[in-house]
C-alpha cells in the first residue's frame, strides 16, 4: 500500500516538473534574490544595526489578526 502511494506521489511530482520545464524561462517562478534592495528582512536588519526605525511586516500583522478571529 505504501509503495502504491509513493509511486503515485512520485508520478505527480514528475509531471509537475515536466510541466515546469516546458514553460519559457520568463514564465517560470524565479527564486527570491537574497541581498537585493527588495529583501525586506535584510533591509530591516540593517536598519536595526544602524539604529534606524524598523518597520513591522504588514503581512504578519494581517495573519495575526486572522488567527485571533478564528480563536
């Protein structure tokens, strides 16, 4: 039974990989570029080290509010 489930998952992963490979390079998901000026976490860490004001991530605040509503 485990082998059948494993084979099924493996086949699905292979199909996804093939579909992703067929896409043009512009359409593929690009990994995040670490160290760029758009790296929010890095910029805020540098602000902390330099004694500048640090911004709070707005996505985290939204997630926290949704969690509180569920509880």
